[in-house]
C-alpha cells in the first residue's frame, strides 16, 4: 500500500511506522489516522513482523490534532463520520473504538517518542504497550488549554500509568513534562540520549523479535489489557485456561529445547 502521511518499513522482524508530516510536527489528520490503522493491519498480518515501533519524522512525535481540523469544528464544519470497522471484532468492546484499538493489535507496540507529544498525540502514545522517550521529548495533555475535556479515554489510561493525583495535575494544568520527569512518574519506560535514540529503541524491539516467543507476546499482551477489566480471580481463571494451550504449543517445546541445548531460540509463533 502507498502511504501519503506515514512511512512504513520492516527491519529484522520489526515494523517501523513513522508519522510523516514533519513540517507540522506530525499533527494528526483523518488521513494519518486511516494510514496508521492500515499499517497496523499490515504488520499484524505479516508473519515476518513480531514487534511494531511507532515514531515521528523530524523533531517531533505528534503535536496533536491538526489545528485546521479544530478550526473547522469551531466554525461549525464538523461532519458526522460513519462508524469505523473495528480492528478486531473479537477483542474487548472497549478496544474497538476509533483510537483505542492498539490493545487489540496482536503484536507489541512501542511508542518511540522522539520529540513533542501533545494532545491527541499523547493519547496515541498512551495506547501503545510501552513508551520510550528521547531526552528531547516533551509531553503535554493540552486539552484544558483548548477548552476541551480529557478525550478519547485518556482519563482511564493516564491514572493507570502515573496515579490519580499525577493524572489530575497533567490534565488540569496541561503543563510541559520533560523526558526525565516523565520517566520518574511512570509515563515512559525508558529515556535515551537523542543521538542514540533510534538505535536503542530498535535494539530493544529486535531483542523482543528474536529472543522471545511471538506467541507468548501476543497472549501476554491480550492478558494484560483484558485484565484491566477483570478481578484477580477472573484473571487467574483466564490464565489457567490459556496455560493448557501454551503447553501444547510449538513455542513451548522450543522454549525448553533451546534452554536445555544452550543455543539461540528459533521460535515460530505456533
């Protein structure tokens, strides 16, 4: 598929999806939204892809919704759109919405935040499974400074990552949060020097793609996100049911074999 507002490449079993409007700090548009979803489908359906990295071209990750779209809403030009086809109709209902489908993508998604990440861009990053930040990254919720609300489920996502009080601070004030503080409060997993950022992110992604079972990654991702709606007992019961299938899998056999034989794994995802 030809893309206009994103770039897509596969490198050593890692799909790299790059938001590509660097002159606008990769501001989010309906076209970008559709293309990112198409890229996620392509990566999900490609057996050569085991991990997905989402990042931004140029000096920013995503500055949020394109301001021209917000101006259109202000002037009464907002148009109702037909409901989007869910990414996965079998996923939890909450993961079938416009921006909440990342948890239903069956491969890990790492948001590689290389610069400014604001508003809707921050929402997108929060739906990823992990967030790695360049030391140049800066985060802003932005909504309160636009007269808006906590959009697209960020009121559910953010407290789970940084706690209720920190989430309230970031949402109410919409202040700038630099990479170091983002790491301290749990907003991001790791911070890397700008000059080594892409190399470090890809090294981690390639490690996941080569050293661990892709079947385990898919199952664990599903379990982690579904557990957000379960009691502990329900999570244990679901895991007990999943365990039998894991014991019967080829990846389990390979996991034991490569450990015993002291060699690199050759997981197939089956």
